[in-house]
C-alpha cells in the first residue's frame, strides 16, 4: 500500500481544486452571455415589474411558448429554429423597444388596409394592445405575467413582421396554389428573405422600403382608398376587384427585360413593350372561358369552402416563356381533343370536308391516301387517327405562328377568321392566342432585315410552304390576366372576369380578411 505524507495530500488537494476551478472557468467562458432584459425593459418603460427579470427563466418561458403555440405560426420551423439559435432571447424587443421604435411595427400593420388587406391578418390590434401593457405600470403585476407577455409579444412580432413583409414583397397568396392553369415563373419568399427581418436595425426605413412603388400599384391603391366605383358595379364589388388586382401586382412575376410581348387575356390585347412603353398594340382572341356569360357577381365567402379553380379546357393559361422562332405558312398539327370533338364529327357528316380544308389523315405515323373510306363516326376515331392541316388560306393558324417553349402547345398565331376581332368578347379560341396584326408583330420582333423580308415574302406566296425562321435574340412573352389597371392617361380601367379568376382569388382574400385577432 502506498503511504502519502501530509505534504503530498496537500499537493493533491491543491491540484484537484485547481482543475475544478479551471473547468468552471472554461465552462463559463463557453456559455453565451445573456442580454440584460431587465435593463432594456425598465429603461424604456420605467415599469418596476421588469426590474429584476431573469434571462434564463425567460428563455424557458419563450421555449415553452413557441412549442405550445407552434400552430399559430405561419413559418414555425424557421421561427423556432431562429430563437433556439439565439438561446430564446427576445431579439426584436431588445433591438427595437428602446426609444419607442417598436411602436412603429403596429403602426404599419394597421395601415395594411391601404393594400386591400385587413390589419387583423397581421394581428395589428392584438400587438398594439399587448405592447401598451408594457408602458402601463398597473397592467402587468407579477414577474410570471411579465415573462408570459414578453414571450407572447416577441412571438407575435416575429410572426406578423415576417407575414407582413412577405405579403407586400411577394403577395399574401401563392398563385400556383390557387390557380390550376398558372405557369408563370413567380418568386416566393425564402428563408433568407424571411430571416432578414431579425437583422433590421432601422425598422421604419425597412418598412418604408418594402412598400410597393410601381406606378400601376399606386394608381389602384389610390382608387381603392378614394372609393372609385366602376360602371355596373357597386362600391363594394369595385373595391374587391381592385383588391384582387393589387394582389396580382404584388406577385413577383413581372417582366424585368427591356423588351417583351405582353398579352392581357382579360383585355384581349397584346402589347410589344420596350423600356416601359408600348410600341405596338393589337387585339387578340384568347381561349374560350368558363365564365362566357360574363357574370360579374363575386360570391360571398362562407365556411363551406373556397371557390376552387376549375378551368375550362380551352382557357389560355397564364405563363411566361421566350419566343424563339416563327413558322411561316404553318402546318397545323390538330390536337387530339379537337380531332375528337370537331374534326371527326365534321368528316363523318361530310365526306369532302377533309379535302376541302386541306387536312391530311395519319395512322401510326403513315399518311392515309383515301380518308373518304374511313368511318369517322366510329367510337375512338379521334384517338386512332391524327390530323394535319396543310399551309394555305384556310389553315386555322393563318400565315404565321410565333413559337415559344411550353408544355401546353400554346402559341401566338395568325387566323383566317378575322371577323372575330370585331367582337367585344373575344374568348373564342381553343386556347392559343390569335393576333390581329401578325406581320406587324413579326416586324416588331425581327426588325428590318433579311429575316423579316423573307417572312413578308413567304406570307404572300401563291404556293405556300412551311418555313421555320429563328428569332435572335429571343424575346420574352407573358400571358397575364388583369381585370383592372390604369391606362396611359391614368384612368382606371375595368374588364369582365371572363375566366372567373377574380372570383377564385377574391374568395381566398375574403377568407384571410375575415381573420380576427
């Protein structure tokens, strides 16, 4: 057995104590120093209940609050993750409570009605009421109540501030989630843009910076606030039409290029835009819609359900793409739906119909030389056979089609049916966009030069043959849907909701605007 003298025992005890103290020192150095919550709150409010709050105790309350009220958060994973990374400190309150800066937030939330959005969506009244308790020396009586109110306010501020900034910068609704026929590239908020609210130092400057400043938006916003009433509508109906179009303007799907082609489906109009100005406009015919009767009535939202988007099969979709080429004297590859519902029925009734319309019939990729012998009244004929219309004066695509990549086989094209352009309601096509002035559009895209001269020559050829001509640089095209906007003179224009898309969007906005604090 080893025997230790008194001196050895003393040395062992000394080194043991040394290592214990060293470990405690290292541990305390690693532990993050907490902010002085009490100092910030008491200095600003002079409310004695905040004088001796414990940051560790608050952290436990905040963590429990986030877990218990997770369902109330629009972005629970992001918000809870952020506060966990900050040891559950009340970051927004600590940053913005001093000098009353925090009061700016409910001030802006309360003005959201200017954007056609209820302040209740962002719990503006609840935040303002809770914030006022902090300055009322009699409203919060115990530390426990102080911890809970502090946690509630921090959580509500984070949730509402993120929702408000998302709504103004990206729209409060995602168009892809409410529309079944929507294919336009649309940027939505990501974690980086949402996390930015926690890094803001100048709250008022930031909230000013995210207010929409587009001229169209400001014009509709002014019309909404001044109570403009459209012909044939009540003030309330007009207000709701303005609200849905303000929401559309908040979506981040607008052209950023200097030159592009813009089609407004609801206005039956095409514009070639250059540097913000229309350099060419014309009438268009668009796909037949579900709301052909043009019933302007917006339905009242009730709890039985939203007005789901159920598009008619011929409606022109909302999309964006790049016009990459044209085909002069195009061949029309007739879609199966048209073949089934129209071509085979006409051919069954008139054996010379196909020949008169310059339509060839194919089976398994092989052309049939004597289509008159086919019984087109037989079930499934439109699926068994395929049909192509040769170039010519009767071709449904006219003398030229403008091609851009999309999965729906939609394009802009000429048409022999010119009389439709004289109609006020021009939702008459199978889904593609018929243009009134195809040669002018080609010139606006190609400009002067050999390619345009070839297009002009081939479009008037006596023996037309299909010819593809590439467009370089390619030009963006946007098929959009707006039922209200300010024209060149600043007059607010309104159009009928031919596809019922206002009704769909309005029902979602109504549901949001009925949220109560």
